[in-house]
C-alpha cells in the first residue's frame, strides 16, 4: 500500500529527531557507500556558522544559476513542508519525487538500521541528507550547495569533501553539544575545511578566527578573508530591499539590488559572492551575472511581509545574535509604529536575553507557543519572563498561535494613528506555523514524533578578528537542525 505524503513524513520523523544527536558519520558513510557514493559525483559548497546559513546558501545558489550552472541545494529546517529541504535548479522537489527518492533508498536504509552503528538506527537528518545527495546525482547537478545541520566535523553533510567551505560568523549557541566557548564551537565548525579546499571566512571574533585559520593552514586550504579579500562596502535601504556595493575579485562593484532586508543580509551577500568566485577559481563574475543572481534571491520567513492591513512580518530569529540583527532590520525596513510582537520560543533557548533585545522595539508582546514540537516553551512560562522585562501591561498570553495572531491584529486595529505592524518571531518553527496559517492556509507539515524511550541506546559584539574588518559578524538567524527540532 502506497503511503500518503503525510504518512511518509510521519514515518521519517519517527526516527531520532533533529534535536537529538546521533554521534559519528559511520551510518551516513555506510548508507552512501551502498548507494554508490553519490556525494562524489559533483563538487560541493558547504556552509556552516551560527547564523546566516540558509540565506547565504540561497544567494550562492542564485549566483551559480546566473552563471549557467545546474544546482542542487540542501537546506534545513523547512518552513512548511519537508520537500523544501531539497531543491534542484532553485525549485523544491515535488512530493512525488520525495516519495520516489525514499522508495529508492529505503532498502539500503533498512540495511544500515540493522547494523545498529553506535547502537541506533539512522536519524531523520541522516536520511534526508542521503536523499538529497542521491537526488543531486540523479539530476545530475553541476554543483551542490549544502547547509550544515549542526557544527561541522560530525554533521551528516560532512561525508562530502567540500570544494569550498564557507564559515559564517560563529557565536555562542548549542554549548551543551559544541562546547562552552567560542573556540570550542569554532573547532567543531572548522571541520568542514578539507584538504586542498577553498575556505571563505566571514568576519569572526578573535577566538574563532584563530581556530579557523589554524585549521586552514593545517589542511592547506586557500583562504579568502572578509575585509581583506571581499566585503560589504556600502548599502542603502531601498523599496523592497536594499542597494549594495561590494568588494569583488575584480574590484568594487556598486548599484546591486538585493531584494531582502537588513545589513546582515547585505554582508551575507558579500560572503555568497566570495564563495562563488572561490568555486570558479577566484575568477571575477561579470557585473551583469552578479546583478541577475542577486535579483532572484528570495528569503521566506526572513523579515517576510505576508499580510497587510494590518501588516504581518515573519522572522525566525531564535537567539540573541539573530534577534539583534532582526531588531535593527525590522525598524529600518518597515518603521512600524507601534510594533506588536507575537513571540514563541523553544525551551532550551535564551528567552530572557532575546526578549530584552526586543523590549525597546516592541510596544506589546503576545506570548504564544508552537504546536509541532514538544520542545516548545509554554506560553505561560514565556509570559512570566516577558512580564519581568516588559511589565504586566505590555504582555498578553495566548497558547494558540492562531489566536495570538488574532489578538495582535486586534491590538493593531486599536491604534488610532501611526503605522502599526506585527512581527512573528522566536523560532523558525513559529515562522513556519504562522506562514502556513497566513499564506498556505493549512497546518505546517512537520509533526515531531517523540522516540520510544526503550529505543534509546550570548554573544559578544562583533570584533575585528582578522585585523582588517568586522564585516559579517551579525549574520541572520538560520537555526540548525537540532536547534529547531
């Protein structure tokens, strides 16, 4: 009997969920070997960092397509449907193709499951990664753009030896997994820099910079540094985005339209262009190719306006690093007066610091929670934290996200003058569930399935890390796999 798409997604997510760690790469290697090592059939550009991975991957892909290359992209997490994670030539695969990929690899997944490597079966993220690598080989693609799930060295995507390793700004997050210091986290993320590769490094804090440069020297990687070799020279907000000027391999280039908001996105664009130039052998792209590539960039769930009257914007910022960037960008891009927040967060995130960042920006906050994961911080607990920061008069509690949106809309309607707006933020899951309600008209197609217990075996200000620039240190929040699931 053929499973429906929802049944297939439920079956896959019944595996170890993404917030649990299946240590090591042996399961992924074993499966891909059975599949003929599809990850070796094309070059890979791999991206890690605390924030900014998804938007940078999208920009890299768009530039590569503008060059004329056929692309594959593996991203995570998704906003509404799991098929968003695997795209070919800028288009998400269909539900039918997703089912075909699973049918093709299912017998081999079962074989690896039976091996019980490290005492567990393959995890959800490992299976999706294998499906993506197989899809790219089948297409076939000229290059794959791959977003790391968590860290770098032991992430399932790292079975591929990336030709270009992109490391976005590193900050404190997932310390219980990656280590308590910036240097510890950088050491894990530096693992994507492979022998003979190109390393494209965004501006970093000094502790991270030292680790990354040491890794690059150890493996003989060619290094391109933000500030020295590339960077954002200028930006001006514009209608529907911004106009940027970048330092490219061929010198300064201006009047580039980037149809997304925020200084952090402009810096991500500089990194993306440097990554594509490195992939092409440090050769410059023509101004026309660059302009065409950036013009096609989209960023769902990243300061995305999805409704008007009242205006509702979605943003997935989930940690202090990302919240600071988003707070600055939403004021610049929209200028809402007042801004009403609808906030839902995960229980293991620094909700207090995130809310402190939003307090000067939001006139009122409606505390809510997402429904598709047990890791959600209860709305009442979030409201308790918010009350101590905003004061009781500025906080409302609505456990249902749908009801929270209605309450926020009512508050906006009560504003007699000005330009009220609503921002849904706190996690990508919150942005995804809100987008499903407001845009797609249905539930988010990802339900976390808790594993059977019996089956179990704050960031510092950007610094001038490389002695030449602090560009890129406020990259946009692109949560990792284990972070959001």
